[in-house]
């Protein structure tokens, strides 16, 4: 296991009715900007519940953050922060709203061009505004980490950054707030969490059994409960466990001391930026081919994954790996998420566009060994046509 430092200061408040805790978690004299996405936060009553919990505090609203938060929209929020002299941010929504809030928190205090936050992967961030979150869509784990992904429409670029300055001060996780989610968003959340885990697990062994067993348990929980979340949408325990899995998938615990891949995400980001396809669906269409093409470098962990997660241990090594990849693809399809580029009307010309974008954004040496070059990325995409 590699050496590592682990730091995570986020206070988690989990359970039904926990939105009331906002009165204790947000400073009494704060001027709060509530950031949210579309109309669902308002129509479901969550926004009113949040405002009631904030009581006497001065509150300003900023809605319209997209499913893939854009730099253009977030910079409008930064202007509101400055004009209204906001001193605390509150994200109400899923990972996109939380990611966007992280960028606003950093950009509002940033000296220089805020796009440099993304271009430097967060290295230039030296301070950020305090913020908390009320999670309504479990998927990205953004509620308990220091990472953010932002799209700039002008450049068709989707970039990420990390900084210890943008950990949420707190996150409220009330599973009942997920009851009204559309099936599409529930399915996206399950698959997104699943692939977050595999990016940290399906690499190569470094003798880290704690991280491996934790990751395997999370994957098994998603496999068991994911379909139930679609058929039993008001089951509090199912939704609660899925919410916690999604948080744990990217809280940093399973990724410390082990190699990370993230090639699936980098290619998926380009597809989302180009074609506007849901993030979870882009990575679901990449992962099976990624594992297939790179099976030699990932062989030991793929065999472990097949045995421990899927119970597959009979046949030749290639047969076992084939079966595990097949089960993975089948699980995504069971969740209602298609796994081929052609399912989204993408073809060989689309692959050319994706490769061009990868090259333009410097994504030419991806993966845990930095060996996924443009030629291999093309092969992976072609494998998933």
C-alpha cells in the first residue's frame, strides 16, 4: 500500500428531517446564497423547507445551475456573491449543484481569471468561501470531497479541479428527499457511484486489503439495491443505503494508498461536453470497453473483481474476465442505461471528434500507468460502438 495523507473535515448530518439542523450548522449572522438547479427543488418543497430552517438569516436565491454546471452560469453566481456581499453558500441539489458551488466558493475570492482554477486543476486556489450542502440526488460523492467538474460551453471543455479549500463545511443527507427523483436520475446515480468505485479499485494490486474489501462491499451493495431503488422508490432504507454508498464511493477512503485510473471519466467528460449526454451514461458506455482493451494490465484485479463481486471463478482467465465484463454491462443495462455509443447515435465520425478533443485538452496519457494514449482511447471507443 502506498503512503498517503487523509483529510476530510466535512460534517455529515444523515437522516430524515435533518434539514432542520441548518439552524445549528449555518452561522447565525450569515448572509446566505442558496444555489440550486431547476424547478424540482422548489416544486418538491425542499427549497421552502431549507429557507424555513434558516429562520431569520438574510437569504438570496440563485437557480438554474445545469446538470453539467457551466462556467458561464457559475460566473453569474459569482457576480451575485459580490454584489450582494454574500458570506455563506448553500448548495441544494445533486453533485452538479454542489460542484458548481465549489467553483463559486473558490472563484469569488480568486485573484485573476477564474478559468485558471480549472486549468491548474485547483493548484492556484488559496482560499474559498464557506459552504454547506443539502443533498437531493446521490451520485457523485461531491458532498464529502474536495473535487469539482465544470463545463465551459465556449470551449466545449469539461475540466475538473481539487482543493482542500472546497470541502463542504457540512452536508445534510436526508434519503426521503430522493423519493420524487425520476427513474433516470436514480439510475444515473447508481451507475455513477459504481464507476467511481471501479476507477479506484480495478487497477493493479498494492496489498491494500482494507480498501479492496471496502470497495467490493460497496459494489455489491449497489448491485443488490440499485434495481430495488427503481422498483421500490419509497423504501427509505434502500434509498438511505444507496445515498451513503454514493458518498463513501468518493469520500477518499477507498482511494487512499492505491492507484487510480480515471481514464473512463476523462473520455466520458469529452463525450458529455460534445454531445450533452448524461455523465453517468457516457462513462457506462466507456467502462466495458476500457476493461476489455486493458485486460492485460488489469488482469489480477479483474480476476479478483470477478470472483469477489460476481462470484465468477470457473474457466480460463480470459473467460472469467469476459464474464465479469459482461455482468458489468448487464447490470448497467438492468438499470436502464445503454452501454454502446450507437445507442446514443454516435458513430465512427463521433469517435474522431472525441479523439480530437482529448488531444486538444492534453488527455494523451491516461490511466493508472499513464499508458492510455490516443490510439488506445480510439480502440476503447471502437470496442464500445
